[in-house]
C-alpha cells in the first residue's frame, strides 16, 4: 500500500518534472507573455549614476536588500529536498529572499521535514518564507513557520489547480475565514499568493479586509498548474483551462489603486523571464518580484553555481536598467513612463483603467 509520504513525494516530483518541461517549451517560443506588452518610453537624458541607485525595497514594513526573490516551488520528497538545498544555497550566496514550496506534505507526514528544513539549514541568516494552503489551521501554519524558522508565511490560493487535480479540494467556501484566522494568529507577516492565475482588485480588497497586508498577484504566463495537473489526469480533459486567468502586469494595473487604499504591498510573479520583466513589474507597482520556473530550469540544467551567477547577474542588470531610467529607488520606477499595448491595454480599458495614464507619469 502506498504511504502518505510516497503519494505526496510522487506528486511533488511530477510537479518539478512538468514545470521544467513547460519552461523549456516556452523557451522554444511556445506561448505568449504579456510582459512584452509593457514598454518603457526611452528618455535619452533621464539617466542617473549607478552609485546613486538603491535596490532596497520595503514589503509591509520589512526592508529587503533587493526587489527580487526566489518564489515557492517544492519540497516533500528526496529529489525535491535536493532541489530546495540548491535553491537555498543560491539564495544565501546571492542575498535574495526565498519561499518554500507548499508544506502540506510535511504537515501530513512529518518524516519529510528535512526536505523543507534544508531551506534554513543552508541559509541560516536569509529571509525565508513558509508556505501553506488556505485550509491550514493556525496550529498547522505555526508548525510550518517553526520548522524553517520562517520570517513570513505565504498562504497559497489555487482554486483552478485544485479543481483540475484529481485528488484536489472541491470546497473553497471557508478560505476567507481561514485566511483571517491565520493572519490574526501568527506573529510573522502573512502573504496571500495565487499560484499563477492572478489576483484582481476585488481579491486584493477582500484580502485587505481579512487583515492581510501583502499580496503576491502571481499571474498567468509562468508555471501553469492547470496544465501540470491536467497532465496527471487519465483523460487530460481540462486542456481548455490552459489560458485561464490574468497576467502579472494585468493584475498590477487592475489592483494597484485598491492596494494603495487598503495599505497592501503588492508582490509580482508569474511569467518573469529576465531582469527587464522585473523592472517592468516594479514600474507597475510591485514592491518586489519573484520567479520560480526560470530559476528552477537553470538549477536543473546547470547546477547551483550557475543559478548563483544568474541571480547576481539579474541583480546587477536590474540596477543598470534603473540607471538608464533615472530611478534612484524602486519606488521611483512607478513614476517612469510606460506604454501598455495590445491585449494588456484592452484589458485595462475594459476594467475601467486608462492605459494612457501610465505613459504620462514622468511629466
């Protein structure tokens, strides 16, 4: 009979394999990315000095040294434990925050704890984020935080993934109440995070009402868990959900005003391919930007040293792009001129936002 640990471990291994396959397909030119519909207006004399640029950013009262983080990926099996070890080493060497993958496997089977604990063991002084689903009780969430001595907690919300997952949840009615309980009970900051289908202004407003002040919009365009879970179904009958949701740029534009009114710090992830996408998201209002699939692919194909080099290069290039744009701080990027084009611009108009306002911010 298959044990709980074996069941979770097999699923987590499948997720890693299928996520890398997805990334490779996108690298071969399959699929579109709405970050390409965000373009900076080039002002030739706007540049500043590299020495004048600060990459520090504030996320709900917490200062991060850089506006870049390794987002939630995995854990729960021997193989994914090795992945987490590599990610943790890279986060330590590059000085970036890192989020754990869902810790449900540990909460159901404590024997897999080392596959998550390695995130703290290899990164003792770093900013590490635990991760649970919205069904977790306060006691379960606290166990997850304690295991990796987490500095914050992500609560991932993933209705589309659960519906497609053969063994997934089918009742999400208690999630708002559960999120409010976790936000009230825990002493660390709580982040509500989608898993790749996006957060609208209504969702951000609801999260703020529940007592949460950090949201990762995690939009469409990166790792697609509907597609991953559909690949695990015998009939693969949910293929039509492959383009469900909103992109990270669309989410940022849609929810920016609501976030400011509610005192919510927006993080962005989903479809981030390179430093320019990071700077685009920051210009649209994100306080920091995360990536998963891109970094996982580098780690799997080329190893830890290559991922460290990639992260360091990204940080350097983010700074250099800010130099060109004349942005001495991350918040300065929200005053740069940005052209929103194509389907992104149409989405903005249909949702009642004027894309032209973003093109006229620098004066």
